[in-house]
């Protein structure tokens, strides 16, 4: 049994934002695919007073591709990502994560914005988006604001989104040429599994020197985060095994995992180091 709640289903973005604005003073939450919220409501971890269903808001779904970058609506589903040949070229790591995202029925309904907004440290789409330097656009009846995804999360299950705001778009620039963008998900089984450790990487090079490094870590801290010190070790230098080892150690140092039913904190730290070293080494070999 769910706790009682009011349900409103607007048909356009303006209606959705008005419905959220009207919910001030109550626990009002938006729902699109509901693949996290429904589970939490059933387990009584979430008890909203009002739910605003935004699954029918067509303005929140779709993709735009320009010479400069890519922009997708917050309501774009994981299956939409997998079915887009343009996304496969523009964001390989995002497709890597989408292929391993839960099961088929969940992928058909789970949205990109929902995966961000749920705030899970194990959210599979977030490390790739961080490795792509993604921005998020938040909209309310008062207007819109855009910020780096890297600035969105504050703590475990806490972020900068106000209760009257929706994540309407996620955007990122085109990858530099040449570059490698990839994601590795370590889990206890191949399909429909929660991440034990996730590492996303973007590596670009020119003239034998690393010109861009982005390393994002999932499921090893209170929220998904970038390993900025590890990135700084790599950028502006010709990579050697010793430098890659140093970057892997720096990535491990920023992680603060917990023990849970999927893995121990010690094992997660080991896998951060091993996966960072492996992904950077493989990417550098491919670039050279």
C-alpha cells in the first residue's frame, strides 16, 4: 500500500512548472519514468503529498545535434540513447552505460534527468555525463538557469535543484579530435545489476601530449564525482606508466566508499585504482 497522495498530470512544460510552483509548502515531486520513485514509495522511503506526472510532456524529450555540441531533453529515455546513432558517435561512454542500465523495461521508461535527480552514487548515466563536461538546465516559473553537472550534487541525495524546478535539458560540447571516451561498470553480474564501481574517462591528445583528461567515479563516494587531481596529473604531459600509476593513485585518494552488500570499501578502492589505470592505459595506447 502506498501512502495517499494527490496526482496531477500536466500536458505541457508550462503546466508542469505551474504545478510544481503550486506545491510549495507540501512535499511535491515530479515523476517521469518512476523507476526510482515508485520503488522508494513502495518501501516507504518517500512519502510525497503531491505527484506531478511529466511523462506526457513532449517538450522534455528529444535530442539536438549541432557542430558545437549536443543537447538532450531531460525526459529522453535510456532506450532513446541506445537507438540514436548520433549519440553513439558523440558520447560513446553514455552508450556504454546505457547498454548496461538495468533491464529492457526499465530502459524504456527511465529518463536521463531522472537518473541525475535521484542522486544515487551508483547512477550509471552520471559518470559518462561528467566525463563529457555536461551542463544541466533547470527551469521553473521564475525562469531558467544552467550550471555544470559537476556543480549539481552537494552530498548524498542532496543537490542544488529547488522543489519547483525541473531538469529540462542536458548539454555537452563535441569531443575534441582525437579523443577516447569510455565507461566501465563493475557489477556482480552482467545485466540488471547495481554498480559496484563505475569509471568514465575522456582522454584527448595532440603532438604526443595529453590535452584533456576527465575521470568520473561512480558508487565510491556519497555522490558521483570527478577525480580532478588525477586529471591534473595527466593533462599537459606525455603519459608514461609511472604517470598513469600516479593518476590512478590520485583517483583512489578522492574515493570514500562504504561497505555494503555488493562490495567492501577496501575492494572498491582497489577497483578504482585498477580500473583507472586500465582505462587510461588503453586510451593512451589507442591515441598513440
